[in-house]
C-alpha cells in the first residue's frame, strides 16, 4: 500500500481516537497548540517529542485530567473532553502512566485489582490470569508490595494493571523509561503481543527507533505543535527524526 | 507500673486510638491536620445524650442489661452517623476548594472550623461541663487481684471492635484498597477511574463516624464532658497519631495505647509528680518524636499513608 492510499483509508475509516484542534493550557502557559491526532482501530501509533514538548499533557488530556480550552477529543466518534476520568476509563481507555505510578504499598495483586476498578462484568479473574500469563514474574510476586519490585517488574505491573481495565485503547507514556536495552526490547515485544490480541495502542516514546519499529504511524510533537505526521517507515527515514531522535548528523 | 495503671491506661489509650484514627486517615489522604476532628468528637457525645435519656429514664431506677445495650448501641449509631455527615460536610465546604492551595491555607481553615464548632457547642450546652447520662449500672469484677469495671470493659471491647473493623475495611475490601491507593498516589488512582472526591468524602465519613461512636464510650466512661473536651482529647490523640506515624492506621492504634498508658503512669507517680505533669510528659513525647523520628513508630520516610 502506498502512503497516499494508506492515508486515504485512514481518513475514510472513523478513527478510534481523534484530537481535533486541541489547545491546552496550564494557567496561562499554552502547551498543546491546535493539535490533531488520529489513532485507528487496531493500530500502534507513536508520539515522539523532546522533553517538555507536551507528550504527557497529551496523555492527561485524553484521560480528562487536563481539559482542553478549545478543540475536541473524540473516542469512537464521541466527544470525551469534559468527561470525568472514571467515565473515560469505563469507555475503554487505560493508561500506563509516565514513571509507572504503581501503588507502592499495595500488593501486586491489589494493584491489578485497582486497574479493574471500573469493570462491572464478572470476568476480572480471566483477565488476571491473562496478565499472569503475559508476565509470569508478576504471578510469582502477587503478594509482594509493588514498591519493592524492580523497575522492570513495576513496568510490567503498570502494563498489567492497564490491561485489567480490558481497554480498547491503551495509552502508554514512555514505557521504556529507565529500562535496560534487554528489558526495553521485552516491553516492546509485549506491546506488539497486546496489540495482536486486539488492543489499540497510542504510545509516547523517547526511544524513537524502537517505537517506530513497532508502530504503523507516528507524530512528532515540538513545543506543543505537531510538526510531522507520517507512517513509521517515512518518519524513520526523515531527516528531522534522524537528527533529533536517532542521534544522526 | 501496677496492673491497675496499665488497665486504666489501655482504657484511655483506646479512646485516644479511636480519635487518632480520624486524624491519621485524613492526613494520609489529603495531608491535612483536621483540627476540627476533636470537636466532631465532642459533638458526637452531645448528640448521644438525648438518645440515652430517651431509652433509659434518668430517675435513679436501675436499667436492665438489655436496656443498657440497646441504649449504648443506639447512641453509638446515632452519634456515628451524625458525626459522619458533619465530617463529610466540613470537608466539602471548608477543605475541598483548598485541596491544591498551599498547605497553610486549609490548616488555618481547619482551626477556623474548630473554633466555630466549639463556640457553637458552648452556646448550645453552656460553658460548664455537663453530666453524661447513666447508661450502665456500675459493677466491677476482680481479676488477678485488680478491679475492672464494666465501663472499662465496654470501652476496651468497643474500641477493639471498631479498630478491627476499620483494619478489615481498609486492608480487605476493594473500596478500602482504593482508599489506600488514593492516599498513595491520588493522580494514579484517578487514572484507574477511581472517584477521588468520593474516596476522600468516604475517609471523612469513616473517621468522623469512629469519633462519634468513640465519644459515646468516652461519655459513659468519664461521666461528664464540656464543649472543649474533644479539643483537649484531640491534641493527645493527634500526638498519638504522630507517635505511631501520621498517616498510618495501625500506628495510630499503637500510639493511642502508648499515650494512654503514659498518661495514667505519670498521673500515678507520687513525690510532686502526678496529674499536673502528664500534659508535659505527653507533649515532650510529641517534641521528641518530631525531633528524632518524625516518621513515627510505623511510618516510613515517604510518610506511610492510610
Ligand atoms: N501541572 C503543570 N503546571 C504547569 N506546567 C506544567 C504542568 N505540567 C507540565 N507543565 C509544563 O508543560 C510542558 C509540557 O509538559 P509535558 O509533561 O507534557 O512534557 P513531555 O513532553 O511529557 O516531556 P517529558 O519527555 O520530559 O516527559 C512543560 O513545559 C512542563 O513544564
Ligand atoms: Mg512526559
């Protein structure tokens, strides 16, 4: 498929998540500036950008923690900006937050239960088993306090906790932060695996190379503006990404 | 220390522990020292007075055990519910808007709420201590050479039941776990879809309910109280919470018992020491902990929460 036709099909199909001209502020600080994103059902989409570009703000805007001053955020075609976070999670979006943010003095098991907070169906147990299948290490440590896990294990827990919400869209904020190359690789393998099982993924990453290996498309955010939006191979080949994120001159 | 002193220390300490729980739960979840908590306690005692009077006639006749149990139970339930509602309203009206303000702001507001409540209660009940109605025909038992009154047994068992109940609620139920999750990382908890405002309200509800129910035990045990009784008791209970590790529920229970025993021990010393000195002893403990181990007995460095 050519890039043109890819873009064409994307525009035909209603995206799972869409930002339309979103502006956000912290007080008088203008952070996101008329931002547009489209994440299609079943895709892995990467969001790249330097420190302070507004990547985490994007995640918080999706979750309703930060409210856009103008523009719209749509999930399955319905506006979710202005909704309570609880409603947004219930609608099918689950976060793997920046810095993992597991509950340090709850056990691994209880952290997973917190991930399932909005669930009302009786299938939480199956999903717990699925998480333990994906991360056997968590099963071994299910009664251990999350704060005593290693960084890599905490990342697995953060991912597992998000899966417990049985999300249609998982938003991940720098899942490879602070992990060794081997663990980073494992996390990305897991992301691909989760995606194959049917979860759409919108992922913030500093590790542009790895992110664009697994993503179909990506966005580059620069001081709150989307400066590039393209397919992953095109981004990998672009001068801007090569210079800014892959350390090439 | 004699067994007598130990028993009366445990009785007093149980009351401190119940009140300390309210301070520590609220601190654990919103990092606020809720100065009004002691006054909510006083309110609970005052509210329970007519409940007991309605069930047990106060004309000197002896209540049956059944009447006593019913009266005490009803008084505890009514006081707990009223205090719980008052606690939730205080948070909603006085603290919520200031949740992201500098920490001094809600602290001052808390002191303001405390003063308002004390003055209102002084208007309502007068400035002098009022008698708490008799709910239980006094009796005592001799065990291991020491006497134990039925009110002492009531306080210890009542407090124990409340503490065990709270411990189970917080550690075993999903909503209790959500409460701890909010205390540990409010934003992450909200990302799970947990309604943080609801959980904070619930924390005030539970902490204030314990104070209300505990106030009935206090009234029955001490027999009288004034509009500022809860404030004084609250200071000791707060010390207990800090001693145990502010924010830590089990710490509050342990701290309460230690402070109660310390107070009774110092009060019982002869030779010029005695009841005039227990304040000094207790607040010295507060100063020493703050200087040498601010995290308290069970607290961690990162301020162990709920
Ligand atoms: N709560 C806040 N109040 C004020 N300014 C904020 C707040 N949170 C973030 N900012 C500012 O908004 C800008 C974007 O922050 P954001 O966290 O979205 O960046 P980021 O792209 O995630 O960066 P990083 O790669 O370092 O995580 C930064 O300049 C930051 O200082
Ligand atoms: Mg960030």
